C-alpha cells in the first residue's frame, strides 16, 4: 500500500487536531469531575487512541491494520455514542 505525501500530511494534521481536542477535553474532565464529562472524555479518548494506532501505517509498509472500513466506522460510532451520552446526560 503506497501512500502519497498529501495523504501523510492530511493524516498527521488530523492526528494533531485530535490530540489538541483530546487535551482540551481531558483538562476539562480533570477540572470538572462528573459523569457527563467522563462520557465525553471516553469518546474523545477512543478517537485519540484510534488515531495513534493507525498512524504507523504511514511510516512502514509492513504495518497493516486488520480493520476494514466497517471496523473503522464502528470505532467512530462507538466514540460518537459516548460523546452523545455525555451531551444528553442530565
């Protein structure tokens, strides 16, 4: 699987953006410890871990994720459900 330079830049940019959002949410969770923030924190943590796990695909051709497109969508759906539960909690 050969990735172009533009794909590498876009994916690294998305990981940086995810890291930035996750750091804001984690600081908010540590300041306001509630169940609502725990759900939101968990959703963003899933996004962050997923972004970090898929990053080595860009560096090495030997590293191949066994997830197909549906697996990635399922991970995103689970993260969004946690965020939605946090938003609707009250």
